[in-house]
C-alpha cells in the first residue's frame, strides 16, 4: 500500500494485480487486473497465483519500457531511489 500511495502522490497511474475481491489495493488502484488460479494436487493456489501475478507484472514492465526507453530509465532510477528511502524507514 505504501508504494501505491507514493506512486499516486507522484501522479502515477496505479494498477493493482490481485486475486482478492475486497483488497484495499483494489480500492486505491485506477485499474485492476485479476489473477485467479485453482489449486491442484501438485501446486497450491497461492503459488500459482503468485506465478501468474509475476508474469503479468513482467509483461507490463517490458511493454512500458518498450514504449519509451529513455523515460523508462529515468523512472527506474526514481523507483530505486524510493525503495532506498523505504528501506531506511
């Protein structure tokens, strides 16, 4: 939530990737992508949901970087700065 709130304050569009219908992040987000994965004998639903969410995140990231690589580099650097600030708190 802290990252989403910080992104919103910076004017970013917030996209939530969640499997929870009542997620607080869902209420904060401008857009929500739902990931749903069933449980089988060989995998738990939480593991397959996490894998699905990571795949969606990777696709969004690559797509955004391809749209504008120069601006993307600046945003990646800014994200690293914000993560450093969060680590200190």
